[in-house]
C-alpha cells in the first residue's frame, strides 16, 4: 500500500451558525466542506475544497485553512476556518470608507462580492511571522478584524481548488499582489 488515507471530522462555528468541515487526508492533500457563507462568492456553503499542507510561502490573496485556536480566535469561531490572506508581515492594513489599504495604498479586491463592503477598521501593523486574514463575504465573517493578525503556525493548509459541486469545480481564483 503506497499511502494511508484517514478520515478526520472537524466541527467549527462561524458567524452564520454551526460549521462542519470534513477533512479527508491523502498525503499532503486535504478535502474540506465549507458550511458557512464567510467566503462567498468564492467558496459557497457546501462547496468541497481541496487544500495542500505542503507549502513554504504564504502569499497575499491565497485562501488558507486556519487552526483557530492557534490563530487566537474566540471559541465561537470553532476549530478550523477558511479565510483569505489580505495582509503580510510588516505591513500596515486599514479600512476607511469601505476601502482596504496596505501601507496607505488601496488594495484591489476582485474577490469581494459585488455590492459588498468592508466595515471600517483602524490601522494595524502586522507583526513579523503573522498575517491578516478576512473572509470574502466581509459582512458575514469572523476574522482578523475580531481576533487580530494570525501566526504563521496557525496556517495548516492552502486551499487550491473547489472540488464540487461539479458546476463550480476548478482552481481558486488567485492573483498574488
């Protein structure tokens, strides 16, 4: 037998209710089921996503799987969550009038839903070894705006594709910025 396959069931809460993520492990790859709308429209509720645990670099724009306890999130968030990396170590991030800025420069965010807005938040300088993460559906996401920058050690996988439903299957749109 070339590899071992294990089934892990993880229960998490989101700002929109109880979120249950099933992780099917095969080598460095994991499959998660997204139950919340925090990442919509990129990842909709009930989408199955593929993620890799084998990575060395985390880039702005990537969707990551977080261990919420290591991320410092409140217990209401649950044990794992999917979020997009928006800010990198050493950067200053803020949101004024619904526009997210990095070091004072507006950040293009094509993944935020049309008509959606990001509630304003004060400037935060992200410490070394930490990242600022937010859900694409900003009005329905518990993220760094509530629990602050997350440590690199809290990132357990990088989501790379939607596996199902078939109508949505394909790579996660990603443009490093």
